[in-house]
C-alpha cells in the first residue's frame, strides 16, 4: 500500500488540501448529498453519511453547508442529481489507476477523464481491469505528538484497526471499513484529535517507479483529483525515497 500512503503523505505535508479547500468542500458536498439520497438523512442510521459528515468536519466545513447537502440529498431542498461512476485505467510505468467520480453528465465526464489520462501518459481501461487490485479501507490521520507510538498502536489495534505507520509528524491509521467508526470513537475517548479521515482504496500490490515515471504518475493523480467530477483517484505506484524527498522540497 506504499503508493497510496506516500501520495497521501505528500498531499498533507505540502498542504494541498488547504490550498484547494473550496474544491474539497464541493466534492464533500457531493458525497454527503449522494449518501443522504441513497441511505436517508439520519446520520445515526446511515453509516456512509456518518463517515462523510465526519470527514467534512475534519476539513472544518461549516455545519450549515453540511445540513444543506443532507437536505438536497433527501429532497427537502432542490439539488442536482449526481450519478456515481468508477473508471479504471493505467498510468505511466504501468501503474493501475482507479477513479471514483460523481457527475450530472457522465458522457462529458468520461471524455474529460479519458483526455487527462491520454495527455499524461495513461489510458482508460475496461471495467474490472484494475479494480480487483484495490481493497476498501478506512484512513485516519492524527498528530504524532498526541501519544507515544507504542501506546497509540496498542489503542488502534484494540479498537479494531489493521495497521499504523509513523509518517513523521503524524500517524497514519488503516482500518477495515466495518471498524472505521470504532477506531475514531476510541481515539476520541482518549482525546486524540483526528486531523483527517476518509474511506479509501488501498492497493494490494505495487509497481515500482523510476524517477521519471514517479513524477509523472504523481502529476497525473493530481490532475485527475483536480477535476470537479473526480472524487478520488487511486494508484498502486511505489517510488523511491529520493523522489519523495525531492517532491517534499518542491513545496
């Protein structure tokens, strides 16, 4: 899962989420709206909605925005009808790419995503070509100064977490989908603040990248996630520590 972990680490260290907060809010509103439409507006009875609202709160989304998104999903307020789609393909160096989108015009979106891939060393694949390589998981980030590593690992594992990594100034916690909320609850009970959380897709195997392809795949993922209709883009790349260091210096 090193490709995913390294990219999420870069994004947080470079402050990309803060730089694109408006776009992040738009994507979260789409997710909350769809979650409410599919499972109802009761957060306690809708796990997907509960998870998306929790993610929105870690991004400091105003409560009014969250409430309006839920009402649009339940039909209490007028809103756009979004369709969920998943596209699959390949990037530089043969890396697998899984792209989750929410769109009100799938013909437009698939054409634009195909163009982004084609112009950046990738190509669209058939349904099922890479999805099997990824496993849905929960991702949680907390500040490393909140607790010692051994104590934090014990807390995470006892709550049902799968794994934890020290990524410098933060701990990256991976959970099974069904234990995502339980781990967050256990952290809250110990007054450990969650800085970021989301449901994600972890690659089960990785493809090593040289410096050229490593930089290219990171740029491609960034371009995909910058598209308004793309909720998340995942890849199974693995790049060297030297490239990682260079990328962190670029900021």
